[in-house]
């Protein structure tokens, strides 16, 4: 019983810390945008998984399938970028 309670407290504490981290990142991003320090390429790069998830959720109407599709899409993007980077280094252009 005691081990279970400690596990629950640890899991809840972990989620609270993750939540605080996410809130801090959002606040930092909003502050950077209001100060004019935005980099649109980075914003687009970070927003890519969310955009893929939203599009796949609208198309599939299922959270689980949308999550799997998002993961597969991000893996495909990763493989293509690795290939592109390798080709660019090989031909040095």
C-alpha cells in the first residue's frame, strides 16, 4: 500500500513539473514574440508536429490513429532530412 502511494505521488509530481515546464516555455515564447525576437523558421519547425496531428485528427476523427499517423509522418520527415543532409555533404553544395 505504501509503495503504491509513493508511486502515485511521484507520478503526479512528475506531471506537475512537466506542466510547469510547458507553461514556462509558452510564457517565454510569448515574451519573445512580444519583444520582436521571433524566428519564424523555428516557430514553424516546432509547430510541425502539432499541425500534422491536427490535420490527421480532422481527417481520421480518432485521437489514437492521429497520434500514430503523426509519429509516422515525423519519422518520414526525419528520414528525408537525413538523406538530404547526407546528399548535401556528399556533393558539397
